[in-house]
C-alpha cells in the first residue's frame, strides 16, 4: 500500500471519507505562481503573428512598436502612472534588483561612495530585495532592516524613524509573500513625501514591491505615494518570465542590463510582445474582477481558519487576519517534525501548498515568522502556507482542514 493508503486506513469518520472521495487536486499555492488565465493565453496568441522587432524601422517593426506602447499605456493607466514610467522586465526579481542597484549605482556614478549611502527596508522582504541589499552592505553601504510586530506588520513610524540624512532608498513590500500581511505603505509614502518637501530633496526614493498584490489589492502609485513599484506577471495569472518596474520621471536609475537602447535605455534586450501582451491582459483582468474575487477568497480563508481553530487548537496562525491578503493563510503545526515532508504528505492527499517562499530552499526556518516572533522556534520551523484559488469551494476547504487534522494527529 502507498503512504497515502496506509495513512487513510488508520482513520475513520468524516476525515477518512473526505480524503477517500477526493478526486480533484486542490492547488493552494497561488503565491508561488497563479495558473494562467485563459484570456491571457488568447491575448498572447493574438500577437504571435507580429514577429518583427519593435526597434526596427520598417512597417512591421513600427506596428510592433505601436502594439508594445499600447500595452505600456494600459498598464500605466491601472497604476496611475505615465506610459513612459513603465519598464517591462523579465519578472519581479529583475525589477527589484534594477531599482535597488540602479538607484545606488546612479548615486555612486554621481560621486558618492558606497559607504556614504544608507538604505532602509524590512526584515521580511522577498529574497530578491534582501540579497541586493546584503550585496550593497558587503560593499560598505549602511542598511537598516526594520522588524515587524508580532502581527507581521511593520509600523510606518518605525520605518520613518530609521531614515537618516544620507538615506537614498526606502523599500517596503505591499504584502508579504509568506504570511500575507499588508504593510503600511501609504503612511510610509506620505511620511517620506513630507520629509522630502521639508528637506527640498528628491531622496529618499520610496520603492514598493507589489508583486503579490494585483489580484487582491489596488496597486495605485499615487495612493501609495510611491516613487517606484515592481510587479510580476505570473503572480496575477499571467505568464512567467515577464514583469514591470514603474519608476517616476526624473529619478536617476542606472540600468541593470547593458547592451542596447530598449525600454528607453533601462533594459537592453528585445521586448517580447507575446509575454508583455499576457502581462497586460492579466493585469487588466486582475484589476477588473478584484472586488468579487476578494469577497469569495476571504470567506473561504476564514472558513479554513475556523476549522483549524476548532479542530487543531495547538496550531498557530502566523500574522494578523485583519491586514492580510484574503486568500493567504500561514499556519504552524506544533507536532510536525519536517514541514517539507508534511508538504509531500499533503501532496499525496491531493493538496498542493508550500512551507514558505518557493524561492527559499533547504532546511531554513521561515525568516519572516522568526522576525515576527523575535526569534526562531517551532512556529518558524513548522510553517505551512496555503494561498487559495479564488474559485475554491467549501468542499475543498473542508478537505484541506481534514488533511491538516490528520497531519496534526499523525505528524
């Protein structure tokens, strides 16, 4: 018998019946990647006949350029930006690296040394923000990492208090990719604007990593008072391999990739109309259908929370439920000795989820949960992340709860 058969045979009652009757797989890892929307596939197919390079001067190239700029304009409209402030990239990781390294490189090109620069961020950022910051620290730059409270939210006043006269960049995610907590970016942005007005300075630049949010929240640049924002296509039911950096006019930012004049000199590689078409359609769909999506996902998430609190009283929900993405639930189970093996067990039960960010490998604890609780322990080690399909139904939520109860009883 398989592991799953042995496990199920040891149970009786509703949990066993639920799992034995489970035919359809449940994909609950939308934070890692969201399945591509059918309309996105159609949008990508519609531009495949446009084979020319958008930088070419002949008729086909001019048409490709026109289509590219129409996509740029559509994306700019959604985020309250100008079209020439939108730069297409290969994804959120490249976009985050570009803005962090580009702004600091521009400062150094203007005469600053690395040890003259100070940057502020949080200790719970995605690794594509943390790693570039650590690289800058190795070169001599000063970095302040602000911890969240026990609710997983970084206080705006703590970020603002960390700003120094030589701070050139503040970077804070809109919503955390592991525990889903929504950060106080509008308050941070407003505070930084006031500070810059008092100083009569363009610095510090305020960057928001919004890669996790388009399906669930507005990504309006003006609402966040942001100077820069990064987005990722496959987090919002678009294709992998495409993202965007939105950067306000006048901000000095050196390119990450050299070798050509594409994207107004910001990114030297030929643009993929097909991928950008998919990104744009996904962004439009995310923006258009958000309200109904949020209501349903939140109801299903809360149903799962109720199950867990009633049936696994020793479990711990990581992060506040009040300021959180509606489809995210990050839970720690005290009895599981190996969370990655727990994911494999759930996989055998027909449920796909994660332990932490899919960009982290190995036996690391969740640094997000550890920062939230001010130290490592069973909660940072034994995390499971469920990011629900917005169309998930009560039956599937109940199946997840059944499976978690089985894990808790038979770790």
